C-alpha cells in the first residue's frame, strides 16, 4: 500500500474519532496535519498556544493507532483530572505516578499489559527506573507524547532534569513515533527542545500564537486593590480568574482584601504548606467562580478552560512570562480579559532586582533586555497584540480587541518636562553622597517646602518649583516612561536616579521625548464583547435573557453532577457547550448530539437528563 492510499483512511479515522468521542465537528488550525503525521508513525514538534488544542494532537493518534499512547507530563497533580476527563469521554485512560499506592499501580500496569489502555500518563521520573522501561517493553506502545516539552530547556523556569533523559526513548524504541508539545513561544526555547530531545528530524508545526479572544489591557496603577475590585465587580462578577502578585505578602494581602469585599479568593504561593496549596488548587479547578491570588508559582498546565480573567498587580519580568500567564485565560475560546496594572515603583523594583541578582553580566543583561521589552509593551501607543506577537516573530494587523485599539492612546511632547526632570537629577548628583529618589525630585519640581527639602536647602536650587504644570501623579508617569525609554536609570539600593548615556541628547535639546498620555480614570475600556474571529461564534455571543437563565440552570445541574463524581465541572461539559445548549434548546437526543462538545459517551450518560431539564424549563409550557 502506498502512502497516498493510506492517507485518506487515517484522516477519516481521525475525523470519525473527533466527532464520535469528542463531539467536535472539525479540526482546528494545524491539528489535522499533526495527527496525520503521528498516525502515520512520524515524529512531530508542536508549538501551539495555550488553549490551541494540543491534547487532541496526541489523544486522537493514540485512539487511532493500535496500542497505548504514553504521555509524559510533569503535572502530577493534574493527572487524575486529565484521566477523569478522558474517561468521561469513554476513553480508556490511566496514570502512573508517586501519588498511588502499589496496589493501584499494579492495577494500571495490568490494564496496560492486557492492552486495555488507550492512554497512559507517566511522570518523567518514572522513566528513570528500569522497571518502568521493562513494563513498556512488555506492552504495546503506540506513541510517546512529551507534554510541556519546554521543561527540557535548561534556562527556562520550568526546567526538569528528568526531561533530559527523554531523548533515550528514541534509542530504546526507534519505531515508536514521538510528539513533543509546548506553548512556549520563543525561538531559542524551540531550538533547545528540538536539540535536547533529538527531534531534529521531526516535523515542526508552529501555530499562530495569537489568542484573539483575550482582551489585553495595561493601565498605570494608582490604587491597585481598588482598581482590581472595580474590574472584578464591574466586568467579571461571579467569574473564575487568576490574580498574579510578585510577592507572597501581597498575595496574602490581596486575597484577604478580596475576601473582605465579598469575593471568594484563595491564596497560592511557594511559602504555603503543600497541603494548603494543593487544596486551594483543587478548589479552584472544581468550583465555579473562584479567584486565585497567586505568585507565578501557580499556573503551569492549569487546564481549566473557563478562567475568564487574569489580572497582574505587578509588572511581569518579561513579555514571555506575561504571555504565558495571561494565556491561562479563555482557553475555551470565549471572551476573556488580561488586565495589568503597573507603576513607577514596579519599574524601580525590577531594575533593582536585576542589578542585585546573582549571575554574570551576560545574565543580567539578558534580564534587562526582557524587562525593556516588557516596558515597551506597557508604554506602546500601538496595538498591544501587534507588539506582543511581533516579539515572538509574528506579524499581524491591529486587533481591535486591546485597550489601545479600543481607545487610541494619545501622545504628548514631553521634551521640556523630561529636560526639567533630568536637570534636577543632574543638580542633585553634584551634591556628593546624597541619595534622593523620584518622590523627592518631584517635590522639588513642584516647589514643596517640606522638611526634607528645607533641611537640604533644595528650595535654593534653580529647578525648585519649575514643574507645577503637572500633578504629582503625572510626574510619576513621566519618570516611569523616562525609565522605560532608558533616559534615566536606577542605581544602588535606595532607588537613586541617575542619568544615562542617552540623557545628554535630551538635555541638549537634540532629541524629542514623546510620552503616552495617562488615560483619565473614567475612560476605561468598556467590557464590550470582542469583535474578532474565534470569539464571534454562537458560543460567545451575548445570550438573550431566557437563555442566560437556562445557562445558569445548566451550570447548577453541572455543579451537582461534578460534585457527586468529585471531578471538576468542566469534565462534565465546558461552558461553551452549555451556552450552545441554552441558546439552541435541542428537543431530541439527536439534536443534542449535534452540539459541539457532546460526544457519544456524554450523550448516552447525560443526554436524557438535559432533555428533561430543558423540557421543565420550557417557557412555552
Ligand atoms: P492546550 O493543551 O493547547 O492548551 P487543549 O487541548 O486543552 O489546549 O484545548 C483547549 C480547548 O479547546 C479544550 O476545551 C478543547 O476541548 C477544545 N478543542 C480542542 N480542539 C478542538 C476542536 N477541533 N474543536 C473544538 N474544540 C476543540
Ligand atoms: Zn489591538
């Protein structure tokens, strides 16, 4: 048989599984091609954003090829949920990791050896033991899927030494196809993955990293907690979301603040007891509408599809980090918000952290470049998405779904103000051993005769009182942007400001300084629904009132069922599926089966319950 005659058969088998098991109509983006490649026995390296649909890329080949697909994943805490979700679809799945007792393990091993597993999830450290290797020898492995493949990258945050061993799979089982998957967007990490996993001959599939349903918004922060509360109350009442903070202390403080204001919020950071941490994570995954306040220790592989917002109260250290963290919103393709509040103190703090960090000059320089790119994203007057995708090497057009597209940012000529501020820095620098931060310099420009100023005789400086055309807040915005543009630097432990190489051309008047006008507080972007592809389908349109009510009833039904089975709600049905049911009100099992996300197993199990629920709530009865 030639490859040509094989192709249509494998393709139609894959499509049949997609429809029957998962209840979806068609493949998304490069899914079809990837699946075809792996079904045919080829290796693949898959780079797809979070929410892009990576799981199907190995789950379907595992169902089409004879034998068991072995999935290597570092996310032990999530394996149970992943397996539950597959079983709910009627897929025979199991896992082996350190959370099981020997009895449970033996049962899974026996299923595997008897050929009764379609998918087997393994923690990477299992593969260090010869007994696991022998187990795999004795069974029939259809493919190896290496999930979160960026864990092999030694410079990354998520590096797992065990991942380095995974290239050995290829030597021991040369005939078994391997598919490595990651949502990491940078070219450097991609190359490192291919080299370390010996996937040079694999076909690389790179999807667009755009997440059109996420609305990006970046605002200067004045009162971060208040701004957060306004966002949650005004635009995301009752929604599940993640709030990222830089420090453990601010995680605790923010969670408490939200709690006092009637929002159920749980803390998550590395300083918490491991049991508390995993209990909080489990609640976040299982219950509807919880807010997780966390450091960036939280999130890798959180595959909760209905996270409606990700809010950053502190500036992320890189665009890559920002992209990954915000990417946890809106996996289900429905509208979601990414909100970031940042201010002058963030910039100062991060610059200081970099200066004080261990590691060689090259390392510090790299961190510094990452921060600069992040600041450029914050201060841009162009489309946020264009800038962010550009950072990952993708070109795109203005998106219509970010704050600068929705409310175009205005610029103003801040050359004179920059000169005033920089000359104040210069004058103070001449006073040896004096350390003055941004606040003090702003006070000088505003002509405040406070104790510190009088004590240092700063009312005598020629720059004293020459800046009263701006408010204190506006001056802070100027300083922040001067730092972002590297026209000003932070030195030492006290946050002393200093001139840079580029300051001179501003002072001499040869360089113009364009600044972003701070948005007036009232003119915040409204929570209009995005008008872009991927989010315009029926699933995301605003539901009419009676359908919205029905949707809530379906959600309540789902919560009860999920609780009975102690699985996360999304394992029963995703929001997107319930919304479509509410909008279309299918009258028969046949109609219900036609809705995206309702496969064979779920139709058999829940179909009648849903039809009954719809009949009871029928307004025409
Ligand atoms: P990733 O692992 O890339 O973050 P997932 O595999 O979790 O993404 O998929 C994200 C969401 O998209 C899931 O809810 C999944 O069920 C859904 N999905 C994936 N592929 C399709 C498809 N072809 N049609 C409809 N929904 C899909
Ligand atoms: Zn835009």
